[in-house]
């Protein structure tokens, strides 16, 4: 397996996990407003899940920038 394929797979997995964490964060915040919770006993707050999602998206951006750099080197 070459590096470009691994990079693509990692980007897709990180993006999907970040999207799921964002959805959990939004749903949990809405549930908290109504007085309920879906994360019983979890020590993480909705804002913490949002932070994890943002961290994963930063990794996705870094991986995509690396791909762009490699494509620019090949074309030059």
C-alpha cells in the first residue's frame, strides 16, 4: 500500500470520526437544554467532544496540505 492511499484512508476516517463527534456534541447539548443526557457517567462535556472534532479536522487539513504539496512538486 502506498503512502497516498494510506493518506486518503486516514483523511476519510478522521473526517468521519470528527463528523460523528460533532453530531454527538450537538445532540448532547440539545439534550442538556431539555434536562436529559445521552452520555451518562461520561466525564466529557459537549464542548470537549467539539474540541476533539476540531483536532481531528486539523489533522485532516494537514494531510490534505501535504497531498497538495506533493502534487505541486510532481508538476514542477
